[in-house]
């Protein structure tokens, strides 16, 4: 056998109702691995989903109990850690991976203690493992990273010994390959591990799925007048995505585009931030021009309809390792406005297939959000040119089929090296 057949994906969580980029990557490539004769499965924890076993689009999912090794955590603390970056541990997953048969390769999508569990099991079973970095390793500013640990500040940690047991600090060191979604992380990993297989493998998009939507019906269903120029942002309601900037700039935008309307779509991973958005809209008197929908499951066609109901896609993120939602917007033939940050800088060509805004620019600044948003509402030919160019780029470079084929070659290489 010249390639691994049984592939086990291990993310920190896999939650249908609070979908993210990691879930998209795992599900889309797994579907295509299965089409190519491989047998992918998902082993994860019960974080935010207590079901034991299940499946998603034919891919088996097995979930295991877990805990946070801290004394003094409240239930709300645990829920917040589940939503974002909680450093959990699972004895039942560890035992399952030690006994799991058949398995030829582990594909790890997280780090910390759970990553250490995969490392521990892989090394003891002489099975290769690869690690995907989906953007949290370098792209997150220190100030935001600190907020992830807020729920544990009043608690007493006893889990360092667990990390030492499974070698959580050596997850990247001992991986057979490191796969980077973002170009910045790829460059950093190449420098840190010059003798290791480090690959830049971006996310993709399902062009067929996002190509057809019922935009007018979506607007009617959610009370958005058909004559509004609708700006949509899709992503977690969270500080990182910077939806607050959309509200801050909206009064200025309305002076230039009286028919403007903002639609925010995404699961709430920071309820306090969502409350700030609502409060600011009320304070500025623009609540009637803002619609917030708390996310759709990835396989819900309402997500596609949301794109097709819009006139423009906006991503004002403070940091962004890649920007998969930009691909979805392009596949939906939308013009894109995005912040000049992180992986977006490598994804978008300014004034070719999108417009960049400068993070922190004021509403009236030439590089500001309101200026760029107004430019698209006022120039239909610019909208069409950017949207068409974006669609062509998505079509030529970001097919999930192409990405799955590249992933199989990565698997093949590390498997051959380990087995032989």
C-alpha cells in the first residue's frame, strides 16, 4: 500500500450548530477523500455537543468526554472555554486513539493538551501524524489571546502535569508535516523548522453550492427591504471579526448611501461583544438599518441565500489567517471589501478582485470602511468588475477537489517515510 487509507481527523470540537473554518476544511476534504477511496473519520470531544456518535454527510464522528484541569471553574466559564481555545484534556479520547483500528494516519487540527494526546498515541503506535494550523498560532494579537484565558483567571490549574505526560509542547516538533492555511504561518514555520515538511495549503470553496441562491426570498423572510443596498458580513460575532466597525461607520455611510443596510451573520462566540454591537446601533440611531442573524449551520441553504441577498461582502477583521468567507462571497459573485490584514493580503488583489481598507482608519478617510463601502454602492461597473474577477480566482485556484488531491500527496509522502 503506497498511501494511508484510514485517516483520523482530530479537532478540538466539531459542532454543526456553531460552524467554523476548521469544521469546513475537515468536512469538505473528508468528503473528497472518501470519493477517492479513502476512509476518513473524525474523533473529537463533546465540547458544545454531548452526542457520542454520529456522522456528517457520510463521515463518521465519534465524540469523547473531556474536562478542564482547573479548580474553581463555573459552568459559564466552561461554556466560554468550549467556544474558544479552551485547553481541555480527554482520557477517553487518549485510550480510544491508543486502541483504534484500523488507522494509518492522524490529522491533528488543534494543539495544547489535545494535540499532545495525538502526539503521545501516534509515537507509541508508530503512526504518522500531521498538524494543520488554521490560523490561531500566530495571527491572534496578544491582547485578544489573553481574553481566551479570562475564565481561568480565578481558577487553580492542576493540568500542567497532563501536558508534560503527553508532550503538549512538542506537538509541532514531532509532527511528520505541518500544514499551514495562512501564508504568514507558513513563512514562520519554514523558518522555525527548515528541515521539516511544511506546506502552505489554503482553504477552498464549493463553487457549485454557493453559485445559486434565493436572495429576494431571504430578504423578505428577514424583513430587509428589496430596495436597500445590503452589505453582509459572515463570521463569528466576536472581537476578531470587528463587526463593531460596521456600526461605527454606518452613520457616515448613510450620508453617502441613504439606502444602506448592514447584515451580520454568524454564531455568537462573545455575547458581551454582541451586546456592544446592539447598544452602539441603538445609541447611533441606526438599529433599523442593522440585521443580526445568529448564524446558520454550514449545510443550511439559508447561508447561501444570505450571500445572494446581499450586494456587497465586507470583512473588517482585526486579524484573519486566511478568510474562507471571501471565497464564499466570490463564489456567490459578490464584490468584496476587506481589511488589509493577515492572510487577506495574500488572498486579495487590491482594486482587482476586492477593495482593501486600512485597519483603524476613520470613516471619512480615503482608506476607511465607509469610503470603500460607498464606492461600491455608487459604481455598479466597479461592483461587477471586482465580483467577476473574484469568481474567476476562486474557480481557478481554490477548488476543494484540488486541495483534497494536494492533501492526499502530503499524506502519501509522510506515510511512505514512516512506513519505509
